[in-house]
C-alpha cells in the first residue's frame, strides 16, 4: 500500500484552526492557546483525511447450498437461492478511498428477505430469503469522523425452477 502524503491537509487544518481561534487568544496563557489550536487542528485534520462516507457493494453471487459462483450478473438483485459477499469501502472528504472499518455492524431492514451472516474467517454475507426488497445498513460507530452509516438496497427474486408440479383441473365432458 503506498504512503499517502497528507502534508497539504495538515497545513490546511492548522490554518483553519488558527482562523477559528482568532480573537480568542489568552495573552497570559500561550501554552493553553497552543493546546486549543492544535486540538482543533486535529479535529479538522481527521475530517479531511478520515473516512466521511462508507459504501456497500455486493460481490459475486454464490449458491447458498454449494457455495459455487452462480454466474448471475452484478447489480443489487439476487435470486432466493443465492448469497453475496458484502464489501465496504471508506472514502475521505475528497472521495478518495481511505482506511476502512474493522468494527462494522450490519443490519437488514427485512430479515425475511435478506439476512446477514458471518463466516468463521469474518466474511460478511447477505443471504437471500423470500422474494422482496430490503435495505442493508452498515454502521461504523467509532470512525475518525464519528458515527458513519452506509446503505444498500437489495431486491430478491424467485430462483430457477427446481421441480414441476402437475395438477388436474375440473373434469369436463369429452
């Protein structure tokens, strides 16, 4: 992973903090002034370089029983026999990908349509249930920018036919 140069954000944060505290200087407390300005600069810096938005995307669709990739196209639609890996990206104030969360909480707006499960290795899955629509929410409560959430709408459709049912109608005269 390449090192990111945040020197411009450091300078901007300090300049903004100085402007923010302008006129509030205590002439008899230079150390307190410095602490206040630097504390404010850190808050501005975290905003400029830390995640301010998280996005959710779905990975490849796999069969819930076999675990094999189904070959269905991407998008936010899945069959009721599929599950998909959830992927989260974090972006900074400039829209650049930044360090992401390790402590996310996922929820589904309708667990009869989509449930969230975790593998032993920590992989998060959206598992289809009944056909319908649901919204998956990821919550990162202790991000550098405060509580962040990301959402993803998912539609579940009926899977492929696996059996045929033949039924007789009402008898009629020949």
